[in-house]
C-alpha cells in the first residue's frame, strides 16, 4: 500500500504544480529570479506591484482573450 500511496501523492503534487503553472501562481517568483539573474541593478517590485502592472498590461493589450 505504501507504493500506491506514494504514487497517489506524486500524482496530486503534479496536478497541483500544473494548476499553479496554468493559473500563474509561480509567475512572480520566476520574474524575481529573472530580474536577479539578468538585471541585478534593477529594483525588484513587490508582489502586489508586479500583479498590478501585469493586470494593467493585460487590460491595455488584451490579445486573444475573449472578454
């Protein structure tokens, strides 16, 4: 049963990771890592500032969104 439990836990973690990626939950952390690696002289915005700027950009340039 331990083997089946590990497989189930692994599947649940994988689904959780996928949904987090799909919904953008990890985007701020990726952005901060990118800034620190490629633009160390730039100030890192707070998470609230990051999301505010991202949503403003999406509203200004909706792209392929339906609504």
